C-alpha cells in the first residue's frame, strides 16, 4: 500500500513500478526470471533502478503509521537515486503503440548523443492497475502488476545515434474488467544489473536520466 502511495504521488514520467508476483494467480514466467535475476529471498523486496534495495515491511498491526513509514523509506530511496543520477547525460526514449488487450504492439526509439560502452537490454512489459482484491493486510486494490512480457531487444549504441525497436504480444493480455493496462519499457545493463532508464507512457520524446559514470 505504501507503493500505491508512491504511484499516486509521482507521475509515470518520474517513477513507475513493476510488481512481480511469485506463486500466485498473478504470476507469469517472466516474474520468476526477474526474481531469480535479483536473487530475491524475502517479500516484499523493492529494488530501485537495480542499484539499491529494501527488504521487508511493517506488520498490519502498525496500520497507517506503518504504511507512512514504508512510504517515507521508498520516497527517500527515490530522492537518493535522483541525487545519484543528477546532471548525467541521458538517453532519449520515445514509446508508441498500444496495450491491447488483444495483440498489443510497441515501438521504442532510443537516442543518445554520447553513446554507452556496452550493449544493454530493453525489456517490454504491460502492467495493470486497479485490480480489486481482498487481502489479509487490508489491501483492496492491486496496482502495477506485470501482466505480459513482450520480450527483450538489444540496444547497441556505443556512440551517438539512435535505434528503433519493436515488440509485440500474440493473444489477449490477462486483465480484470475494472483494471487499466499500461505500457512499460526499461533499459538494463546486464553486466551491472543497473536500470539505465525507462518509459511508462506512450508520449512525446522526453529525456530520461541515465548513468553517472561508465562502469
């Protein structure tokens, strides 16, 4: 619920959340891949751009105070990450397409004026907000649930330039009738596991912060 509060207080241009599930009705094979990739051993676990993590939460007995405490923890992580990447040279990302739910397609344009020293991976997913639930912790709505994986594409921009990537999903994306599907694409350095940026809306091209230094 603290992450829902983060989602409500930041735009998707600032922060978007991908909620991976394990061994429940919302779990898809891609979730297990991601959880193993980051060696998740406890829930909830939050990773921020692949460089900082927080494991655990507050008991339901803490009520609103517990939710606010976790919100403050996550907000501080966001602020720390903003400071880390402040002033860095960005890639530029532009995402077009649709989220279906039948046969969705996306086209991502990645541009850079400086290049990046390694090939990175672009992950294409679709998430869902507004899923009604009745959880033991009092949660009544589930958001940011990863519902579909459209694949990964290599981004090879060792010097200035741009590249267009496409991804698609064959079939109908699972969704609740009251839910809202949203696009999400992120770039990941497979050598460091750092998320180098992402885009969570179909929107005009916008700069996305990237790295402070080459690794």
